[in-house]
C-alpha cells in the first residue's frame, strides 16, 4: 500500500505554539528532503514508537538489529537532544519577537517625540536655501539646538556645539547593554537607551548628507614657500627589499619569551632552529635588551629617511611614537639615555644639517583631562618618553623649539568645564621640558578650535589647526563647515599668537575625507591623497595626514608645480633599480650534434655551425640585468628618481608575484 503523505500544515510544528516549560516530543522525523531517499529509510506508518525503526543520522553496526535494546537506548538519547534543541529554538523565537516588538514601540515613540524638531530643521533648511539669506544667522548657523544638559553648557546631541560624539567602543557597549536587557526580559526606556548613535541618527539631516554645504575659501597659498610633511612612514622605503622604517614593534609575549637565552647564543636567532630556550633561567635584563635592540634598529633608519626626504624636497616629518616599543609601559618601560643617546644624536645632527623639522604625536590614549588617576599617570609617562626622545636628538635651539609634541584634549566625560579644570591641574604638574613642547590640536570628536583656543591662550600652549577635524566638528554659533570662516583674519591672528609667544614656528594639519563618506564617523577616515592646499599662509609648515604618506605630498607637488616636482618620476611597475641584484643564472641549453646543425651552403663556402651564430648574445643580455648599488644610494630612487606610484598602485613597489600574469601597460600612458 503506498505511503500517504501528509500536508505541510499537518506536519509543520510552530515554534511559537510550544510551551518552554513542557517537554516537547518531535512529531516528525528530521530529514533534508524526500529526494534520493530509499523507501527503506522512511519510518513505517503504523509504528507507534517514534524510536523504533531507522532514524536519520543513526547507522547501526552490520551485526546489530535496528530495533535492538542497545539501538533503542541510543535513539532515545538522540531524541532527547532533539527535544532540547527544539525547546531552545522556541525560546529564542519568543525572545526575538518580544525584542522586535519593543524596538518597534521605541521607534514609534522616538518618531512622535522628534516631530517638532524635524519641522524646525526643515524650516531652517528652507531659510538657508533662500537666496535672500545672506548672513550666517539666516543661513546654516540658524539651527535649533536641543536643551543643554545641566552644568555642561553644551547640547548633548549637537556636534557643532562641542558635544562629544560616541566612540566605537561606546556604541558597542550600548548595544551589549541592550542585548542583555532583552535577554533578561527587562523593559526598555526609549529615552534612556537609544538604538541609534547620535551621529548616525536618521532624523538629523544637518549632520549627514543633507547637512548645509561647506563654505570653502578660494585662496591658494601660492607661490608656496613653506614645508610639506608626512607622518611616520615612507611607503617607498617601507617596500624596499630591506625595509627602511621606524615603527618596528613586538608583542608583550615576545618580551617575556626573550627573557630566556637562545638555544645557541653564538648563532643569530631563528624562528624555528634557534628559539629562546625556556628550560633555562630567565632574565628581565635580557628581555629589556631585546626591546632596546628593536628601538635602535628603528632609530638608525631615521638618517636614511631624512636624506631621502631631502632629495625630494620634503623637509618636515613626524617621528613614529613606536620608535622605542613599550618605552612608557608601566612594567616593561625603560629610559633611552643609557643606550640610544648616540644613535639619536646622529639623527639629530643630520636633521640640523639639512634644516628639517621633526615632531611627534602621542596617541589618543594620552589624555591629561581624564577623571581616572591611572590614565593621567600613564599619560605623563608617555609624555616623558616622547620628550626624552626629542631631547636626545640634540637639535639646534630653534629646531629644538619647533620639535613639538601634538596632543588631543581627549574625552569630554560629560562636562567640558570639569575636564578643562582637570587638564589645568595636571598641566601645572608637568616638567618644564614637557610644557615647552606640548601643543594642543582640535579634534573631530569633542573639542573644537573655539573650545581650545581660550585655554591655549590662558596656559601659553600653541594650538594646531586641523582643517579636516574642523570640517567635522565646529562651533556652529561662530562658524560654518568649510575653510572660509575658520580662515577669518582675527581668528588666525589669535592662533598664530599662541606660537609666537612660545618662540616656535607655527604648523597646521590638512587632510580630506574618503570619497563617498557621509556620516561624521565615515568622514573621519583620511583619504589616500589630497586634492588641494588649504588657505593657510604660504610659508606654513603643513603636515599632510593621508594614507599614502609621502605620495600625497608628491601629488600636491605635481598638481601645483611646487618646488622639486620636476625631480619626481614614476616607478617602473615591479622593478627597482636602486637595489643590488646579481645576474640571474643562464640556463644551459642541451645542444644537438653539430653535424645535424649544418646548413646548406654554396660549393665554394666553408661550413658554418649554427651553434656559433650569435654566441654569447643571451649571456650579454643577462649580464645587463645585474645591478650593484652602494649603501649610500640604496632605496633612493635610482639614477632616474623613480619614486612616484599612481593612486591605488602601491603593489608596483614590490616584485611581480610568482605565477602572476604579466602587467598590461596598454592604455596606462597619460
């Protein structure tokens, strides 16, 4: 009798109809489909016991009966696991439905509460689009601000007024709290925990793609008389066969491993054949020596980077904070003077000889306004490390004044006034040497130019203007997005005065967001290269903060015909003529017998062996490929100064990968 198939409605078990407190027995046998299944695999229709007969995924041994007691117990255990799995899925579905319902209610509540605010924003946009609106108050600056939090003096959701935008870590914490509340069945307060981060909120058009257009200056600082610089890494030197860079580092576990001596201390270290021997006695000094050697290798490369920069008219560079790994660490930290004085002094002598400016930029976690004591202690240690590194360069007096340490104010911590008070107290405790080097920079998260300028004037701290950060975060009551308002003569004079009082030469930062970036978070990311120069004074020291480093400087030099652009030429893809290489071995070809290689000749002509025709031509061609480069000229661009690679073609600096297809050069010209 053919087996009667059941309808899907009869066989389908709805997870939502299950009670999580009652045991659930599977009503159907789980299987992928009826296709390619023999009829013997299907359970008998008249079998009352669901564990009798074969079960999918359970294969009894060849000599074991499918309905034996042992197999029955095994199938009972599998059935229990299936029951628990279905029970868990039922709970997950009920929780998901409940969470979705709460989210929907929250969004509906937000939409109703934000209706007045949306209408006011639309009115502002309508007025700003009016051609008769010529003043800032009638234009993009006339925005409705939410009520400020007590004691902060700033609106919590208004980036323009200096409110702190959430960091990615804060966003993740909020999402984790939301998930935990859902799993515990707690009710959600729509106002206390919002789903969307303020900068990503879809109901604030002036902070995304629909924000007021930036108002930029049409001034170009030409003819250029200043210095262009890049930060920390040179992509051309970093891609050399023996890389040249100053940011080699290691993991903390490597420091601990290198407290043990090598298996054979007379031989260099090898990752497999000569590793640290942990069966021997460890030594903290040995681990410190390992760290110090990394730092010395980094510092020795400064000289080559400086000479490379000078060859291509780049006279401004930021040194890497990772020059000496873990130097400011609480446990693994160390002083530089005892082992790095000579190496750093040599680098400083070259910088003085070439007239180059060197600066540093401690990381984002170095904050003097934090309410946490341990953060302040770590920040002071980091500033002492950077100050020692710059001091050991032993630069001439003016160059030493110009060797500044750029610092961000850091977090707002809910109260800008209290954060500034903490900064004042901690700044007063710093050493005179650190105070002489410390400068503040506006950021794109919490602190605008107008926030920092008063405290810089009060404490005699120079202020670095970062145009890119300003375009993301600015005081909307005093200026608009773009380079025009921030270039106001009175404001620029106040910023320049903070440098003049300290006797240091002013510097600025410039970068641009990546194409297509809309939200403030996306716009923070620096583009590979920049398209123009900011409206700064033509003698400014301008740091170009772009992903392509020195290539972004070359791009500006080429676009605006800045001094030295004529010496920069394109690289040959996957070939470098500034590195030594031996001639490749000439493969020996197996030759046939000479008698078979004779050609027909005239009666009065002597026999000519074809093996002798063109002999040595291939060898001579191979010999041309051998290059010998002196250490002085290593990685300096070769005789033709081929150091520029087109945007997106950084892989041209490396040899062609084995097995890769040959590069098509047709259509690349121009």
